């Protein structure tokens, strides 16, 4: 059985990523890309669906021991796990070197004290656990082949095969180091070069140290901000600049339920807000790469803008269910692909335009096509902003006039007006100023409940929506506006859990609610960070800081967050780690630091 979601560590190479459990088991790895088929899918099934455990030897009928302690090596994505056993202490270092060639996962075992018996258990299963590869020896190397894929296994330790699994039993003494590497290569090509684990480790450490040095944030929450930035960088697909929402699929928002989605794609919304956080902390190269990705993905067809694309800009992300996988803690179905790709989500136009605006304001070199794209997006909104849509939460129920979607349409027009006013684009200024005013008036008239002094989820509804917390943050209304304060206080009353975290919107348990799905979900972490932001903006700074630091305490021991927090079972739920959680963490840290109240 897979570990709890927060028991996992992330390692990656900016092209794919692996999850490593506390007991030294790699339960999730897709090769060669984030969205490729997995070779280890134990996370969503059983050990029969693929895993790689490396740790102290233990009795066959006993659970593998969890590491006594673990950490990332400094400000890097190099994981160090240590076990104290009755025979001594051993350390395993796991990492994936940033690459141009074959993807590699490298594991180095090092004796610290005593003599510790160790075991490596490698069970590769291709195509999300469905295909058993042909494993054989090729000269001095072990290779697993199935269809177009081959995975090469290299180690200096002795290995043997039993029951379609590759084992290695060995003992390490102080100072001894034994390395294990798997490398992927198309099966029709020559074998990948022999790995050089120690040189790769040094190069990987250098890469992360140099990257972190560019961070411009030096406030009181630097540790949390740096770890979140490293996580966001790890979710970037280096060859194209695309940014995945998470490296996993189908980790449930509701344990045992059906709210299980594939997040291994580039949502324009998630990528745009990720870009904004990177820009505000000094990372302009990522912004440039993402802007180029956006222009390629949208190409000459902005009228048919999708809300998400593949990491190289692919448009077809057809959704399918993998019925041979029982799902994480029996949360079925397991889905790959995402049927929400062709939804209408008007807020995306605002997020993309805001990201392009911020890139422009922070001095990113002008790109004429980016400016042209921005103008075309507004031309589209002119005709469609009054339509209902599926909204930021990608509801599978009927379309509605979501207030947040209209607010973000206003943002798109507002930021484009600013671009024209700066002289960097030409457009019908007066016409769009009128459009901006029309959208603003429409929202304030139809999306505001005067009796309760709060904006609502959609026109004519009584439900609230945590996305309304973004109204002051995007400048739609000032923080001291009574309607903003009323909305913040209403969301605190109606969407807050017993421990003070924020739900996205009301769900209906066994019945289908506004999102068209049965079941409930946990507190959405991004919304809880947004609440901390709003509290600071309306002058309740101490309350904001307390909520923020309470949210920081939800991170696992390595500083990672999933999408949601289950307040009933006190655990993380949803895909992991989640960009949409780490981005607002950075934003709130910046806002609280700017307040000057915490020595920032």
C-alpha cells in the first residue's frame, strides 16, 4: 500500500519527476516526460504495478522501515534519507540530474556507521503497471524492454532476478558508497552512456546552488519561499518552458471518491500565476521561456484558446480511465488525459494577460507577437464576456455566469488598456475603456448581494466562492471597499473549516452540487493563502500572519504541499506537489514581508 501523500519527496530533472516515500520506495515515475506512461505506478495501485525500494534489509513479513530522518541537501532537489538501525546508520541519496540526454534516476547508498545490510528491489512495469517488460542482460548491464521503451539498470552491486523482479543484497560499512542508476532510452536506439553517479551528483548540486542564487527574496520566510520556488522550477518542462500543475495524476481530493484528475499538463491559469511568482522573485528566464511556449501553443488561433495544453503545446488531451489500477487508497477511477481541456473558462484570459503585463512591467524584452496576442484576446472577450462558462474550478455541471470569470475578463481589458497607454501597442482605447466600465458595472450589479454585503459565486446565486478573494488582489475594487470587506467576512463565516482553512465553494456530499460531482473535498490550500492575503490587505495583519504560519505548518517535513488539506483526517489530499499551492505561499510571504511587520 502506498504511503500517505505527505510521506513522499519530490525529485526531478525539469523534464519528469519521481516520488520517493519515507521507506525508500519510488512509487511514481513517468519516463521520459511528466506526461509519459509510468514505469512505477505503485502510488495508484499495488507493488504489482511497479516500484523501486532501496533501504535496510528487513524480514519478509515486516513492513519496510521508514527513514529515521530525511532532508534536501541545502537548497537543492537532492534527497538524503538516513536510517538508524541496530546494525548501524546508512544514508541514501536520491536525485535526477538535469539533462540533455537520457533521463536518469540515481540512488547512492553510503555507509555512515556500523555495517548495514541493504536490499534493492526493482520491479518495473510499463504502461501504468499493465505491461511486464522483457528484462535481460546486455553485456554487463540489465535492460528492460517493452514496445518503444527501454530502461537500463546499472550498479556495481551483484543482482539477481526472481518473480519478475530484480534484487540486490549487499552490506555497506562507513565510507563505502554503492550507486544504482536507471536510464531511459527509446528501445530502437543504442544503449545510453554508462552513468557517472558521483560526477552527476556534483553537477546537480552545482545546478541548484547557482539557480537559487538568483532569488531576490531575503525576507523572514525565505526557507519556505526557496523550497516553493525549487518545486515550481522542478515542475517546469525545460525543453519548451511549459509548466505542469503537478507531476501526478488521480491523487484524490476526496479519499475513496471520484474527484481524481490528471494534472500533468500546462494549465494557462496555473502557469501564468507560477510565472508571476517567479518574476517577482527574480526569475526572468523562466518568464521568457513560458511566453515563448504560450505563443507557440496558441499559434494563430487565439479565438480557440484552450485552458490547458500538453507540455509541448499539444491540444488533444483526451481523457481515459485506467480500470486495471485500483487507485490511491481505492480512489477510482484513475484518469489520464483531461476532458476539461476544451471547457470555456473566461478567467484564463485575465490570468494570461496579467502574466504578459507583469513580464512587460518587469523589463522582459518586448515581443511584438505577445502584444498582438493580447489585443486578439480582448477582441474575443468583447464578443464573449457576457456568456456563462465553467469557471476557474472547471465545473462538470451546467455553465454559469461566474463572478470570478467576469472579474478576470475585466483584468484582461484593464491590463491591455495599460499596454496601449504605455505606447507599446495600438488599440481602440476609448472603446475598451468603455468595455472595462461595462464589465465592472455588470459584476457590481449582478454579482453582489446587497442584503448580505457579499459578492456571490455566480449571478443570481446565494453560494459563495473563495475565488472572490481575488477581487482586491487584482485591483477590481480597493481593499477598503465595504463590499470587499463584507465578502472576506462572509467567506470566513460560510466557507471556513473548523481549523480556519478555506473551502473553494459548498459541496453537497452524496448529491451533485454546483460542480456536477458527488462527494466532498478538503480545504483548498490556495484559497486559504488568498484569505491570508486579503486579511493583510484589509488591515488585519496579525490574523493574516497567524493563518499564514498555520498554513506553513501543513507542509510535510520537506516543505511540500498537495492541492488540499483534509481537516477531518488531518492529512494532505490531491495531486502532489501542487504548483497552485506553492505559488500563493510565495505571494503571501511577499505581501507579509512588504508590510514591514516581520523584519522583512
